[in-house]
C-alpha cells in the first residue's frame, strides 16, 4: 500500500503488508503495519496520535507518535533534517540512528546504535558489533581490485606502447624499473582503456584489462579485495528474507 498525498484517518488504520508513505499521513487512532513501513524523507510526514506497531520501520522523514512505537525487528532512522519522535516507549530488536534524530520517552532495544557513535556505520567498533549481531547477508560488500603490471614483453617498446594505449598511462611511466610496476588505480583518477574514471573498477573491468594486456604481449596480476560494510539496502533485503539476525547460541 502507498500513500502519495495527504491522507487523514479519523480512527485506526491497519495495513496487511508493506506501507510506503510518500506524502502526509495523519492517524488519530492507532497504526498497525504487518510489513515494512517506509517514508520518503522531506517529502513525507507521519503523525499518529495513538500507538504504532510495524514489522520494521525505515524512516528518513518527519515521524511522530503520540503513544508507543513497537518497531518489530528493526528501526532505522536514515540521515535527514527530520526526526522520529515517540511520546511513549520505543521497542525494537535493532535500532540504528544513521545521522537521524531519534527521541522517545523510553527505549526497549536489544541492539542500539546511537547517532553519535554509529557515524554512518563507520564509528569505532560499529562494524565489528554488527557482524556479531547480523548475518553476513545483512551487510554490504565493498570490493576493490589491485592491478600489477608483471611483464611488458621483456620491456619491448612495441608492447609497452600497446599497454599504454590500453591502460591510459604514458609509456615512460609503464617502463619504469624494477618490474613489476604496481598500478593502483585511484577512484577519481584511474583510467580504463584511456577513459578517465570516477568509480571503482569492478572484477569484469579488471579481467578485461588483463585480457587486453595479454593480447598486447604483456601480463598483469590481479588481486581482489572485499570487506563487509554497513548497507541499509542489504539490511532490509535480509530482513525480508527472514535472515537478518544470527541465531542465538
């Protein structure tokens, strides 16, 4: 169900599945959402005078609850100038304040990550803590690749020139000693096939460069790196699959 404009409900409102609020919702009674309740940042406003019970809450807009908020498995307040304000108790298994103002009269939370320490998932000890609580699938993955030019055909000028055309680096740079030359492509300065890049290289691109260099008579070595990172999208995708939390020992 989706609300795209102003809606006024004089009593209670119950939603069987997910609920997406893109406009303004005012409920004078209680609000119950069996699935995920999502709002739309500065374009949305939710005001409930009674209690709210949801399967999960993903908010970046103005969200005010006069009574209690039962946030189900997870409540995430995502970066915005608005606030989540609860007049009574806020209850949920996982509460993440991702640069978002969250206030309640009292909290009943199993795993709480306050705004001043969460720091968009990069706060000290945050990722290690999330790994203990969440499944691997609930976290995102930051992947990078390092490219080492291991051989230039015995420093053949023809091979070096062809590799220079492929990588976008000047031939004198590629012909430096001693080999192998370590090519770490900066995110904002790396060139692929002569084109300035603004995004990290992915596996397919790196393998394409390796194949092109091999065809030119050289050889590169690829080293792929991956690390877990906080990802709101991955978190809620795992929640939908019922695979958010690790099993308790």
